[in-house]
C-alpha cells in the first residue's frame, strides 16, 4: 500500500486569505448543485486550466506552463477539500495562491515534500497537498497554481474531471505556430464535453478549448478500474517544435519513444558480489530452465518491491548494483537487476516496457502514459518468457494478470520488438473448496480442503508473506473460520507459505457448532460455508464502472452424509445464471446416502460497465435468496 508522508517544507496554518474573489452561482443555484452531486461535501464550481509553451536557450529548450484556477464550493457545513499537485525533477510547482470572499469561515494550509512509499523517499518525486476547509454551506475558496513542465515528454495527459464533482471546467491549449502537437480524446462518451478551436486574440497561434460540465467526482469510490480506463481525459503528444529555424524532434512515433527509453537505462556494471551470487545460484542446476528459475526466484524473494509509477522514477531504472546493495527497488530497478544477472549467467535477457491493467491505451500511441511498468523477458527455445520479479510466488512461465494480454516493447539492440504477453483463462485464477460433512447433534463435522491457483494463490501468499511467523497460522485460521466463533478448527496443514508452487493447498478438520437447527422431526442446515459474493450488489447510482480484483473462478463442493433415519425433504431451488461477464450456478443433488452441493461463481471480465449493474444486481439478489433457503432433513416415517 502506498501512503504519502511529507518532509515538511511549507506549513501555513489557517492564514488570512490573500484575495476576495467570488464565483457567482448565477442560475445554477445551491439546491440544484446538491441534487446534482448528492454524495459530495464540496464540488469544483468552476475551473480553468491554461497551457502555454515557452522556448528558451536552456538545457530544456521547450517548456510547458500550466496555470490552473479552481474554485470550490461547500455543499454542506464543515466541508473539507484536499487538492494534490505532483512535481519532480522534470517539473516545477512555481506558485500558488488561495482566495475567498468568505475569509471569516474558510481555512487552508499546504504541505509540500518528497513522495514517500513504505519508508523510502523518492527525491525526484514530490507532492504538494493543499488542504481547504469551509465551515458553512455555500462558502467558496479558490486555489490558483502554476506548474512548469521542463520536458514536454512528461506533459502527456490532462484529466478533465477531479476527485470532486466538477460543475464547469475549461481547459485551453494555447498553440503557437512553432509547436506540432496532437491531442487524443479518451473516455468522452456519456459526458458533457464541448470542443472548439479559435485564433488567439493577437492572431499568433490558435487555442484548442475543451469545456466540461457536470462531471462526477471519484472521491470515496472503491473498486474503480484504472483512471485511464474510465475518466474523461486528454492524451497530449508534443511531437516537435522549431527553434532558430531548426526542427527539433521530441516523440513522433514508437521509434522515438524506444530510443528515449533506451537512453535512460545506461550501462549495467555488475559488482563482483552480484557475479559471485549468480554463479552460486546456478552452480548445481542441470537445465537452463532451472538456472533461470533460480535467479528469478532469488530476485523475487530477496528484493523488496517498492511500487512507484509517476515522474522520472517511473521510467529510469536504478542500477543493478544499487538495487542489489539496498535490497529494494521499483519495477524498473528489479527488472534491470534480473536482466543483468541472467545476462551474466549467459542468457539472452531483455528489458520490456509495458502497461498494466490500469492502463487502457493502444500500443500505437507513442507516449510515456502507455507504459507504467517494466519487466524482463528471457529467450528460451526461440520464444520469449516474460518475468515480472515484482510478483512473488510465480513460477517460470506464470504471469500476473495485470499484464496478461498487454503488448510490450521488448529490447532488441538498437531496434525493438512488440510482443503480446500471453493471457490465461479466468478459470486459472481458482479457489476450489471441497468438504465432507457429517452431523452430530447440533454440530457439523468437516473434513475439507482448499486449493488456490493463479491470482488467488498469489494474493493469499502475498498476505502471508507480510505477516510475522507467529501470525501466519492465525491468517490461515481466519481464512478458514472467517472469525465465526461457532467454527472450531481442530487441525490443519498447508503448503509452506514461502513455496513457489503451481497451487497452494490447505487441508483441515473443523467442527461447526450450532449450525444445525433441530426441530425434533426435522433438521435445518446449509452446506455453504463461505457464501462468497453474498450481498455483493453494486450501487446503481454509481457514476463509474466497477472493477473486480481479478477474473476468477470460485468452486465449492460439499458432500453431506445423511444421518441415519433421515431423508432429504426440501432443498433450495437451483440457480443457473450465465451472462457475458459472469456465471453463477448452485445446485443440490440427492443420492441414496448423501446430499451433494455444487456451486460455481465465474468472473470472466475484470471490469463491469455501468450498463451491466442491473443485470449483476439481479443475479446477486437470486444468489442471496439461494443462500437464505435451507436444506430440510426429516425423520423417516
């Protein structure tokens, strides 16, 4: 998990307001705003963002200046707003200013400092947090900021919405004649966004303007797909500019992008410690696959992954020696170390630039926003095998779902290859639960097993890995009993938590106390222990698509040994729902001496669009009803 802890560079608590600007509500009306944004405590009443270009003779001959002016209005008393601005070695936040017509009832302060993740400070990635509070409904406060992009390659994307609802926002690109630029519109469908072009007042250059109205905010929304997949935004491709009668190329196509990526890598000089360790890892291995797997496993297990995907740190890897020495790295540093160790062992290993599932762009777009991740590929039997060392407990040939089906730019000397990462089936991310159940009084006696594969295996082992050894057993107990006090776990065993295996298994013996309702001549019970997706309906008023953790298949099978002297009287009606995005089925089958329960929940696609909410909620309602119905056993007459 990422968190933001500031090195305090600037702290101004509740200072007097520097201006008295006011944005009129006009014909909109506060009541109409509250109706339009019922879940918001504050919204952006109006916002303007202007982008201009500047040439100079410095080491950064083309700069982009962003000037924003955002006015927030409180829709309820004691409304709080947090506006966040990122900057790094290739951009500067040069000014900011608060203003308000309600100086007696608003407050603000800001904190700026280095971005920090899990105790590691990124000195080339910084953030300013602007905190604003409005004591009374209808109070307003404005924030003006100026940011300068020192390298136009990093001026790559402009989001039209905000964390807060947007009543109106105008974004203008002031285009001089000397800049060649392309703007790509993303996720505009269903939003009120207008575009127009017109000449600058002085006749020098043109303005491309986008005006958006009534854009829902994203604050408080969980389970969102990647921002690039759902939020309306613009991809900005600054291709070239002219200066002193010379045409200066920036990024025209993927060829240019790869050359720039390649220039950031540098030369991998290995220390003798890395070379010595690599030799030790492969010394007793008898095949190439075993040698590669040994090196891969060592990097996975011994280098702490620090996730970071913004700024120059998202593109320039640390050297193999630094990652090896510090024992931590982001995806680029870990991939760079893995490649260096594999090459040192005699293998054809390459770096790869790729976008994860949070990125929904075509490989045809030559921009840094397409690639937010770096992995490694090694050539085996004339085919590339992709290795992502940031994901622990993956076998050679297994790939995390986040990059499956994505096209990667793969190193090929001065050239590059574009290769699609193989994609597995949703059924490969499975959880299989099998129980044999007997009844003793009011209790159910279980002998069972759980088998995890794919993403379900990785997720479980990841959580186990982040626990202290004494807590690992508690984690398994929690997983099996769900903290239900009526579940008594007698014994269990499982695959060693640090094993790199195809499947992770747990075997157990458990007593479920008070799980049989004895009515004398009848017994009432349920054979579903976990009732997964029970109550998993989605708010139908939700403004954006819903994202599951990953595609998956959950299967549960239970065999009840029918107590002597009893027969099955009632079983819940079966359900069988099969839609494009998901499948839910559950049935009971009666035999001479047993009652067999089978359930399958299959999530075929990670993202459920808004149009599918009603269908999903209807299916969940049926599943909830199935769970509430009970099996009835009656005494034989």
